[in-house]
C-alpha cells in the first residue's frame, strides 16, 4: 500500500497505539515491478488491521480503504463473517476518522 491510503492507515495505527491498543498488519511485498503479494495461507481478503486491548477486552478488525476504494467480494465476506461471529469489523475510510478516533478512545464494554 502506498500513498494516501498508507498515510491514513499509519495515522490509525498511531492513534490506536496511543490509546493502548496492540496492532497487527501484514505488509504486502513487491515481488517484481508492479506486482505485489501478501504471503498468507487461507482465504483471501482478511482485514488490513487487527487491533486488541487486553485491559478492556476489545478486539477490532478493520479494512482500510481510500475515499474511492472498493471492497473486494473476499473482503466483504470476511467482514460479514466476522460480524456474524460477534466481532467488531469495519471498513474504515479517511472520512470516518472522527468515528475511528472515538472508537479507539473508548472501551467496548
């Protein structure tokens, strides 16, 4: 990920860590010019970020998208499945930053 989406994601990670969350993100690697890959096993489309806070018992999955970015069918399936399983799962965009900061600053309990 490069450009504005990467900057947005970095801002969310920084805010999450500031509020006591631990964060996981798997980075894509460029395997040749113009070709990027994320070495994973399992179903495609897993959310970009996993955020957790032990003391509050919070767990959030977030797919990061630019203002015009679209979810793939695989990403939609992951978010729907995680939500159906009782998890908090979001597609976050820069326009959502105020709501994101609100969520990161409060406990889900």
